[in-house]
């Protein structure tokens, strides 16, 4: 089984509950959405077999991967996740909550979902919900709570040319935590503050 791989790199998770965790990002190419503020370049790719991906990972002394995109679920993740799990990797995934994760759920250790305001959202179980505040209202957040049964809920600032709307996130946070008992928090993009990819 081969995959369209945009890049594979060692870094620290910058967002959400696993902030600071040493991980290898496997960024798969392509996405089923086209968010106007998207800051990820996921179009270029190299076709790689599962064995080639595994060999690439072994360059680093790290046993945790995060599969991201683009939207990773537009490719058949079964063979990749099964192989990584058998090789002993902790596997996280980042997805936009538009496509089922059921076929690979058994191999995933951490599921971070980032639904988008302009896209339909499915019903999911997840480790965390992390939404970018591109003008979100409390109704949006309450909708995500209803649809996604998550352990944690985060609001992320929108980053436009290095300017993050952190104050707006704080205001939204104050409002939602009056209406909701889920304990929403803010997730800053720590990797950007640290100047790492
Ligand atoms: S879903 Fe994510 S990767 Fe896809 S276009 Fe939107 S922000 Fe970019």
C-alpha cells in the first residue's frame, strides 16, 4: 500500500493536551476542504510505500507519531496504522471531523478533531476537540459538544500573518464556560512561539 506523503519530520506537538510531546509528524497530502485561512502547505507529495515510511521514521529516536494533513482520512489509513502499531508506535491523528475514523480507531492512541464552521460535522468519539476561532460563536461550540463526545475541548487562535486573535479567544472562552460544563480551554500554537515547524 502506498501513500501520498507531503512531509515527515521530528518536532514537538504544539497544540492541545499533548503540547510539548516529542513526536514525528507524518503529513499526508491532500484535503477534502479548502479553508480560506489554511496555513498548511499539503499539496506536494512523494509516493511512499508503508515500509519506506517506517524506514524514514527509524531515523529518529522517537516512538510517537501524529498522522496529519491536509486531511489524512482521504487516504486508506488501515495498512499504515496497523504497521505502525505493530512496530510499537504511539499513534495520534489530527482530522477535520468530516470522515469516519472507525476503520482505524483500534490503532489510534489519540484522536484530535478540528471541525470547521463551513463544513458538515459527523458524530464522533475523540480525545480532544480543537477548533480554530475564525469568528466562532458559542452556538458553534455547543454544536461540537453535541456531536463530538471528547475528553477535552480547546479553542485555538486564528493566526493571520503571525497575529493571533488570543483576546477574542479569551472572550469566547468566558462566554462558553458559563453555558457549558465541558471546561473549554485555550490551546496556543506553542511550536510557533518556539519557532519550530
Ligand atoms: S481542513 Fe485543515 S488542512 Fe484542510 S484546508 Fe482546512 S485548515 Fe487546511
